[in-house]
C-alpha cells in the first residue's frame, strides 16, 4: 500500500490541486460575469432613465401651457401664444420636441367661420383639412414655432386620423395627458422622414373641454436628445410602442449584423402608453481583456498544480531514500515517518487556511481588482510569518519580529508611528500564521479607519506572560491613538470575523475589543502550547 501511495501521490496531488484551482477559476469567472451583467443592467437603466427624464420635463411644460390657456379662459391670440412659446426656449431647453400647439374642438357647422379666421391670421392658403365629416373635429389653430414644417400642419383635423383620435379620446376619459401610437407627422414634408408621436392634454374652460394642448415629436430626434452624452456607451438601443412593436420609434443601426452577446429590455410609461426600450451590447462591450483575470487565475492554478506535483514527486523520492535507510536502522525509519506525518499535516493546514481566506475574501469584495488586492495582502502576511518560521528551522517564530514586520507599513508612513514592547515569546507554526493574519487585519483596519485622525495614526502593541491553572499564557494589548478620537467602527466586517475565528480557533484564546476616548483597544489572551518564553 505504501508503494502504491507513493507511486500515485504526484498524480493525486496534481488532481487535488488542479481541482481546487478549477474551483477558484470558475469562482473568478462567476464574479466577473456577475459584475459584467450588473454593469450592463446599469447601462440599460441609464438609457431608460434618460428618455423618461427628458419626457418628464416635456409633460411638465405641457401642464404649464394648459394652465396658461385655462387662466386666460382660452382667449389666446396667435401673437400671445408665439411670445409664450418663444419664452420657453424649446429648441435649447427642451430638445426633441418639434413644437407646441393647440387643437380646437370644433363642430362641423362652425368650420366656415373658423376657415375665415385661419385665412385672416395665417394667409389664404390655411383652412381646415381634411373636411370635417363627423360631428366634431380638432383642427390645429395654433402651432409654434412657425417654421416651414409646422406651417404645413396648421388647420389639420387630428380627429380625422385614428391613432390621434384615440389618444385624445383617452385624454378626455381620464382627464390626463395621453400619448398617441406611432404616426407619421403632417410636418414630414422632406425625404428625411421619422416615426412620430404626439402627447395631448385637454384644456377646460368653464368646466367644458375646448380643445387640446399638444406637442408633436419626431421620435429619432427625441432619442438623440435624450441619449446625448451616452454616445460612448457600448450598447445599441431600440424603442417600440408595445401596441405597435413592428413600427420602432427609434432604432440604432447594426454595424456588423452579429447577434449581441447580451440584451435586456426596460418598460417605461410615457403619458399612459407603454414603451419598451430594448438595449443590446455591441462588440465593444465584450472586450477580450474582460476575461484576463480569469485566464490569469487559470494559468496560475495550472502552474500551482504542476509545481505541487513536482514537489510531491520530490517528496516521494525523499521517502524512497528514507525507506532504504530504514532497513539499516529502526530509528531512522521512525524519524522518517514522523517527518512525513508532519509534512502532510502542514500541507493540509496551509491548504485549508488558503481556501478559507480565498472563500471569505470572495464574500466581502465588490470586484476582481479588490479581490486580488485583499487576497495578495493576506497571503503576504502569511508569507512573512513563514519566513520567520523558516529562519528558526521551521519550528518557531519570534512574536516581536512578527508584530514588527506587519507594523512596518505604519512606521514607514510620514503620518504614522508604531511601538512594540514585550518579553521574548516564540510561537509555533500554527500560532505564527494565525497571529500574522490577526496583526495584518488590525493594521489594515487601523490604516483604513484610523489614519484620518489629525496629527497622524499611532499604534502601540504590548504583551506580557502570565500563568493560569498551571498553563503559561500571553496577554497582548493593541492600542490605537491620535490627536482626535478614532470614530468607532460599527458592524461585523470580514476583518473582525477573521480575527475572532483565528484567535478562538487557532490560538485557543479570547478577544476583547472596545472604543475609548483615544481610539480602538483590543486585548488578546491565548495559551502557549509549544512555544517557550525567552
């Protein structure tokens, strides 16, 4: 069995480490995918918000115009309305709207008199069209600004077209603004035609509806105005009215004809109508560099598996040599078995600790950059402790050297100072690794939350030895001070959770933390298992 175990050990180590690396790689990929999906969702939300926000300002403008009409009892002259609209600065302050007008509710028998008034105000060519065939019509009698496009619409009976009529009837029934389904505006007199729509607001004088204040929109112009400043977003936008999905109000051109890697929709309400904003990613969204962290982790995992397999192979050869020596002396054989057992125990401990740190770090970071930064710092802290253990034949590490190494980043800062005082204490390998991570987390939190104190951050670490029930223990005190009190940090963060786990688990001790008028105070008390006081 020993021969078989030794023969297949490199392969087994490779499989185990490769499997762990595969888990880490898929975890990194999952984190990146979630971050990418969240970023794309935020882009879609921003696009929808921009459209809603712009039209909200336009509907507020329609309400103000209705109030202006109703306050004047509907007696508004062409010149007065022109001055009012001019003061609104439609072209600069309300980009996307093509004008502001008034459609007068008119009976068929009143059309001749209205035609006379239209000719008098606008010239001989302006009359009601098409002829009002029903009992009521809503010809346009006011429309500003009076450019070439808008002049074409003067006199147009909007009740004569089904979508416009349906919107106005809905506005009358609900007494709210109502938008029409997609239509072609009467103003479309050039070859550059766009899909359009209108928003109507009923005007009441003396309790009766006398007409509608309305705004005509060229949908493409409206979207270009709403999405101004978002041109660099790597997305393609298409907007449809849900009642007419085959007549897009706006659609960005597709450059390459490829299917998007991801797409989503946002339903928005525009004056009692539902629009669906379809947002799709462009090729620029999925840059190859987005997968770089995952690739790096995968490569590192593969290299780690190969290195572990090589180390296992070397270990196997070493065991073979020990087995040959065991035939000469039982003492050598026993020593070899102890060495093998210790090595396996330490490898398992290191792997377990590394997995725990990676798992906990993943739960408490927002992106891959923070994941690598925090994980690297914690591994470096473990590396420093390992260096100290290695200097002492792989058995012990000096507590003062370990604390000083971690506090170096405070002492080297221009606004920080650290002091370390205590008797000589040696910690075994397990305690050294745990204490290194504890001091690292305390130092990191101190620099993060305590360095804002005026005059700089000051940290003092002291410890002493005492006996309890015949067992020698270490009592370590961590004190943060500054010219101004450090504000208490509330909540149970990962650093606090990690410290509690390490002290109570690996050190078999207790933690007491409190906030004083000077700053944070942390007291640790733990037993010395295999360490000795110098």
